[in-house]
């Protein structure tokens, strides 16, 4: 069996398990991927789920991300400026993305220019390798991590698998960093790594945030709200009320990932990021403890599952999702490269 066939059979197994968890309808939607110049549009039973944007940003991003029924669960700014309720902070928090703030000393998180007004480092789309539709949709791409001077630091290979039922949507996001231009060190910083910025209604309510903020944060260890920040957990979930609908979005860490269960850069203002490298900021160990070097010619694979759901983490059975996900994907490590 080819590696692609193995991935396809695993994808079908994940889809079947997710569809059967805690009352989710077993009938799955047809997933259709439309490849366009600017990105890949993902439809589930004709309804727009998300678009994987390949151009126009300093990194590939997924925006918007819709729950079943069409409500967006991630912040629209800075991609769209017409949402008055969107807070205008951290312009590098673009819906859902992968990046890191210290890669061989280069800031790919904020994409800060070396000199003011000068060129910025970027994660640049190179090619679409696979784009298939069906019971699940599969997108495979390659990207170059380029320093401000245009030199390539490393490359990555991504595999995104999209799935949906009548009430839930999922993205299985796997990424392999390849040290094919010399050794690559992911530095010890809280500014990373697999990130999403949720809709302002899912922020924690307080005096400094929009009146519509109704959010709750919970992790797999039972910690809540501000106590989630920096702590290791299998998953983190943000939920609340958007346009009178009880909705949420969870990010799950694969057990084969580096330093699983990962630590979380999860903030009340709406940032949720799984970060296996930021040990100094999260746990007060000596700076540099979290550094991880991929030797020249080597690679590092990380894998995450996103679940867009109705209700909160308990009603959406996020822990059960995590347990069933690993049953069909656990091979000792999240091997990916074909």
C-alpha cells in the first residue's frame, strides 16, 4: 500500500470515528475543494467552511473558518476591516496559521523586518501537491521559510484534511519542517506556534473587552480561563455565544508531537497557540531550555486537530474526540512524509 493510500485509509477512519462520537450524526457531508489562484476554497455540502489562502499574507492562513450553518468562529481583522467589533491588536494573528518567533534567530511569528520599512521574513507558498474532494477533502502543499534577504532557511510539507457533519467541522493539520538548507533551531520563545485567533465573542469577558465577549476557555486537565496559559494539556477549547449561537473551537495536540502534552500560549483576548518550544516563558526554566534543533537533512513533524463545534467542550465531547483520534493515528510518531 502506498503512503498516500495509508493516509487516505486513516482519514476515512478518523472521519468515521469523529462522526460517531457522542451523538454527532453519522451521515457525513461531501467535501469539495476548489483550487483558485489565491487559495483553495473548502465547501461541505455546498456550504463554505474555510479557504486556505496561499498568497496576500506573510504566511499561508485559513480564513474564514465557519461553523456548520455559516457563522465565522475566528477573528476577521486584519483580513477584513468591516467588522466593527473586531479588536485591532496583534495584526499577525490571522485566523489560523503555523509560524514561530525564533527560527535560526528569525521572527516568523510577527514577520518583523530587520530594518524598519525593509523586507520581511515570510513563509511562502511553493506548490500544491494534492487537492482532492470526497467524504474528506485533502490538501497537500509545500512552502519555503525565507529570511528577509530572500534566502531559504528551511521548507515545510503540509497535509490538511477537512471533514464535516451536520453540526461539526474538523481540520486535521499535519506539518513537517525539513532542514534541507542546513540545521534549523526553533528557539525558546512564547511567540508561537500552531495558532488561531478566535472570534471576539469567544474572548473572556472583562472590562477591557467587547461587551459581546462571552468566552470560556478550558483544557484537558480541567483548568479554566486564565489558568490555562502556559500549562501542558492534550487540548484547549474556546467557546461562547456568537450571534445567539452557542459555538466553540478546539485545538488538539497529537501524542506523537514533540513534548506532548504541549504547553499553550492561550490568552483571554482570543489567542490560542500550541507551542512545544516556549519552555522558559511558560515554566520559568532557564532561557534556551526549549530550543530544538533539527540537524541538517533532518525533519520534525507536528500534527493538530481542530474541531469547530456547537455548545461547549463538555457537550461537544472534546476529550472523547481526542481519544478516538489517537486510536487511528497513533503510530509512535505522526509520520507524514511520502
